């Protein structure tokens, strides 16, 4: 029987931090979106908020990407033109404690999804990878041709393994069109303050931690090391506004209309900032003083990491529009409006 439902994009993990901002960007560009999420690290309230922002909520199926029967049903009942695969686990420390959970979700989950896609004849895939696959490169900035290194933890290795699965898959069948997007450090929130990052428990990442110190939920920031070979001794990263990141997904989808095989793009600003620069910028945006102390280096951390973002600029026509001030402004607005996330 022909399927007359409108074409849509399937976003696995579309209720999560980056997925929700990308869902909104796609809906605002006029596309239909179907979110598949097991809500293991997100809240259905994010989907209600998307409804508020976009004027209509995305279609939603609660379920797991490793559930083959469910995937078969999802592909059979919707006309899916491409898949954006955000679903996965992302906590580095947890991945050291529970490596099997990470390989199962991030690697087996990707395999399960690709099998269902091939069965349904859907061959366009955008995959959420990470700059962590480069390990600790000797030179900066990091270009896509920089060799992938040895990630320092099971989370990073699971992302690299999933990339390798996709590379072999794309080489095996010319119908596949895959975009591997290597995100640098996503921060910030939608400017409405209605959707944002909702870490469970004490945040591991710098920006949510700083925001909670500024908001009075945490006492002080521990700066992990001030003896790195960087201008002020603290770690340098390429922070990218989540709204710019979301736009990068739209551009990658457009590129897959004409590009075949596996394509890798860094999504970063090309600019690195140190921990202390981030702290000062957040103080300026929030008008709050942020107490901090210097603590020992965090095991597994690298000194510096920033992107050469020129490949995405040339090939996707994409570049970041939002700077540090907007990242901080929007992270602070989200913190003030939703001090307990979606809870
Ligand atoms: P997130 O945890 O907010 O979102 C992931 C979503 O996937 C959540 O809604 C979760 O409930 C869902 N999910 C997890 N496992 C699932 C499964 N098996 N089936 C269905 N749904 C499942 O994380 P995020 O920050 O939005 O990250 C999205 C993707 O980007 C992840 O793959 C992550 O590894 C990658 N990434 C994130 C960052 C970052 O700093 N946030 C950096 C680089 C790469
Ligand atoms: C971490 C992960 C990386 C993941 C990325 C997602 C590690 C080792 N790496 O990267 O795999 O893809 O998150 O964004 O965890 N910092 C502090 N105090 C804090 C928190 C962080 O000083 O309380 C410093 C860190 O030492 C680092 C910088 O802030 O220099 C950024 O840290 P974070 O936000 O955790 O990101 P990454 O370490 O780059």
C-alpha cells in the first residue's frame, strides 16, 4: 500500500540537548520531524516546549534504537527521507564505570539503526560524532585530515568505533550518504530560555557547572589544572553555540542531496577559549561573581583543542554566527528560567 503521509526526518535522541535544538531548527525550516527517544537522559517536557516554540509539536515515538521490531514499524509507518542519529550515552566518567553500556548503546545502537534503514531503503544519515575521536593531536587547529587518535575513555572509543562502522558501510554500498559531524564543545541554549541542557545530578561539563555556581546551586568552580602549556595555564576548548550547531545539521542534510559516501565535517568555531576566559565571560553575562579554586588536572583531559572549521565553511556553506557573549547570555537565561532543568 503506498504511504501518503508527508516526508519527514527521523531524529533519534531528538528530545535531548542537541537533538531538541536541531528538531526546532528543522521544524522552523518547514520540515516534518519524527523524534524517537527512550527518554533515558531527557524529558518529554522538552517536546512540549518545542510545540510552544514551533507552533506544533514534533511527532514522537518513545523507544530505543536497539529495538529492531520498533524500528521496522517506525520505518513502515512513516515516509522517512533521512535520519539524524543523536541517540547515545555521553558521560565520560560513567563510560569508564560501565563500558558495555556505552558500546551497546553507541555502537550496537548505530548498527541496529543502520540495519533498519537499509531494510527500509533509507540511506541518508547524519551522525553525531565528537572531537574526542582526535585524541590529543600535536598540532592545532584540528582539521578533518588530522588522524584520529586514541580517545582516552570508552565513550570516545565508542564514537570512533561507530564512525568506523559507518565508513565500512558507506564503502560497501554506493547508496549510502553519510555525514559524520564532529562536534567541538556545544554550549548555550535557545534564546527563548525554554529549551537547554538538562544535566542530571552534578554537571561534568564546564558551562553547566559555571551556570549552577552563578545560580547559587553549587558553591564554587574547581578549575582542573592551571599548569597546561596554554596562555593562562588552563585548558583551552572550542565552544560552539548549540543553535549554530543545529544549523550545521540542516546544512549537512542539504549537502547529502548531492554528496555520496561518507563525509566528515568538524563543527566548531575555530576559536579556542580557556577555562578562566569562560569564567570571566560568564561573570560579564550574568553580572554574578563566580567563586573558583585551582584544583588538580582531571585525568584524561587534554591541554587544548580547537577546530579548523574551513571544510564545513567551503563545502556546507556553514559557519558560526554566535560568539562567546551569546553563548553565555543564553546559558544564563536558561539557568535563570529553569534552575532545575525540565524538572
Ligand atoms: P543528550 O543526552 O541530551 O541526548 C541524547 C538523547 O538520546 C537523550 O534524549 C536520550 O534520552 C536519548 N537516548 C539515549 N540512548 C538512546 C537509545 N538507545 N534509544 C533512544 N534514545 C536514546 O545528549 P546531547 O548532548 O544532546 O548529545 C547528542 C549526541 O551528540 C550524542 O550522541 C553525543 O554523544 C553527541 N555529542 C555530544 C556532545 C556534547 O557535548 N553534548 C559533544 C560531542 C558529541
Ligand atoms: C568533555 C569530554 C569529551 C566530550 C565533551 C562534550 C572529558 C575528558 N572529555 O570534553 O569526551 O566530547 O566533554 O562536551 O571529559 N573544566 C574545569 N572544571 C570543571 C569542568 C571542566 O576546569 O568543573 C575544564 C576542563 O578541564 C576542560 C574544560 O573545562 O579544560 C572543558 O571541559 P568539559 O566541558 O568537561 O569538556 P571537555 O573536557 O572538552
